[in-house]
C-alpha cells in the first residue's frame, strides 16, 4: 500500500539518527545510521 510505505519512510526520515545509532550495541549500525543521515541532508 502506497500510503503505508510513505508513512514508514516519513517516520524513518524524522528520526534522530545519532540517537538511534547510540541505541544499538553493534558498532556496525553506526555506519548504517550515518549513511541514512548523509542521504537525508
């Protein structure tokens, strides 16, 4: 469903990427969140 996909994307884009990276115990997630943040700028 298009509306559901757009809600999920909007929710992802509204996240605080640095805070999300700190929540993860695995340091590799820091890279994932950094990539999301770079594309979001």
